[in-house]
C-alpha cells in the first residue's frame, strides 16, 4: 500500500496504533455471525420436517413450497432490518447494532423450538412460525454488513480482504453447525421420534451458542474510524438518506455483484440438502454429510480467496470464481441429480467452492466502495436487497422450476444466472486493492 495512503488511513482513525487486537475484532465478528447463521440456516436444513409439522397438505410439493415460502418471507424483512440496524450502526456505533441483532435472532429461534405444531394450534402454529421467521430475517438484515464494517475498519490495510473473508467464514461455520446438528438428529433418532419431539433440539441449542456470542460482543469496543466520526460530530442524522444521495451507484453495484454469493450460496447449500434427497434419490444422511463437507471446503476456501485478493487484487478473484461457477453449474448439477453418492458430493462441493472464491473478495470490495458515515447502511442495503431478490427466493424458485418443467436440472439455470450477473458486474467496478478506507 502506498505510504501516503497509509498515513491517510492512520489519520482517519483506522491505523494500527489505535486499532483493537485483530484477534479480538475477528473473534467478536465471527462468533456472532456463526450464531446468526446457525439460527437462520437451521430452518432450511429442517425444511422437510417443518413442512410436515406446520404446513399440512395432501400434496407434498405444496407443503414444501409453503415451507420455502416462509423461508423466503424472512428475506423481505432483511431490508427494513438492514435499514434499521444500519441507522443504529452508522449513527450510534457498530457495537450497539451488532449486539441487538444477535439477541433478536436467538429469541426468535427459541420461540420456534418451543412452538406447538399444527396438530395442536392449527393455522396459528403456522402463523407464529412465520412471524418468528420474519424476526429472524429482520435481525439477519443487520448482521453481516455490520460485522464486515466492524472488521474492515480495524484491519491492517494489507490484510483487509483476508480478515473480512474470515467474517464470512462465520456464515459458513454457522450453516455447518446447523447441518451437523441436523445430521446428528437424523443419525441418532428415528423419523417418528424426530417428528414427535426431537426436531426441537436444533432450535433450542440456539440458547447455548447465543449466550456465548452475546457475551463476546458486549465486551468489544467500537471501531477507531467510527469513534473518530463520533468525536467530530460527523455522523449523519439519517444515514440512509445520505447513502442514497451520495452513494446510490455503489449500492447498485453491490446488489448485482452479490448475486452469486447470495442466490448461488442458498442453491449450493440450503437447497442442495433438499435437492439431493428429492431429485438425487439420496438419503438425508448423505445429503447432510455432503452439505457439511461442502461447507468445510468453503470455510477453507474463503481465507485463501481473501489472501489472493490482498495479493493480486479484488477483480481477478471475483472474475475467476464467477466464471468458473457459470461454466460448471450445469455439469455439477448433473452429478448431483441421480448419480452415485461420491459424484453427488463432488458436484455440490465444486459449486460451493466457486461461491466461496467470490465471497472471499466480495465484502472487502463493498467496504472499499463506501464512506464511513454510511458504510454500515450501504453494506446492509446492498447485501439484503440481493438476498431478498435472489437468495431467499432461491429454494422456492428452484423447487417451483422442477415442478413446472419436470426437469431436475432446472435449478442449475438459476445458479448459472446468478453467476453471470456477478461476472458481468465485475467489468463495471474499479480495482480497490490498496486504497485507504473513505471517511467522506
């Protein structure tokens, strides 16, 4: 990084002299993100069970569509959640917003675990489940953008991509824990026991991991760059209005650039666990094992991609990952659809690695597009809009496409579409490697 830029960043309050310990910063962000995405993802991994307990229908496809519709509804709440927590994070501090997101998420997940089923409460059970899912979506709207803003503003410039990629590994680790818990459930309990009471265990475990996350976040300090803004009185009264008037173009680029890491992510992880069972004809145990392996490979890939983005630039990594996803999408779905067990595992893993490569360089690029006073709001609005349009709807659309066309490879088209959106957008962004984070 040029010396002048380094001096500029230090003066802005993000230099190493005033920064918190990188280990403490990354730990606080990652642990909280693990909790958030465990809670948010466990619903998807328990989709087949939830469909039979809360969305009663004579048609199995209709019940599954109802379950995934509730999954998608939460994503529509992510935008107001992102605006709300973005306002708190940009005006009152990153720490305050991030502490509230995790608390709300844990409460909503525990409510799901304690909720009587359709047999007991009828349609009210379904309604309360959807409401709790909406609260999850509202809380998730303020999580990932805020965690990345928190880490990036404290990270050494030369390691910014690597450290933000570690934050995103928290999303994978959360999903991995959820997948492993779902796997353990199907391994240790028979179907009757799961439907009777054991299905509640994954949701109630949220209390245990949630307490740890809340404690860690309550003991962290805010970022030097935000504290500098606050001391100077340069925080905005309405960050969202400032964002739209000064950085609208950056938000649009974030929306399209994030297509693969949202839509592609939910296809290659949450939906794939169901796809392997329904279209591939594999057991639930294999489906969860495959998803767990894919997530492990994703966790490994993320910091490698972040390191490459720090060394060679953001755009080469973004281009390589999205191009590979576009080329390999259909062949990998062919392996997942009705092939042998190891082919199915390879297919899902390759798709997920492509997503992870892009994810490792995405958020640092978003951060470097935005100024400090609207960074939390910009990250939240851009990321959550993509999640609403392409992420939350992905399992529903994929299920519907198969039902509509009768072609088990139809979801591959959705995955490739997301990859192409990201690939095209890469040509419209500037390389941001080595720049100082913007203050104004």
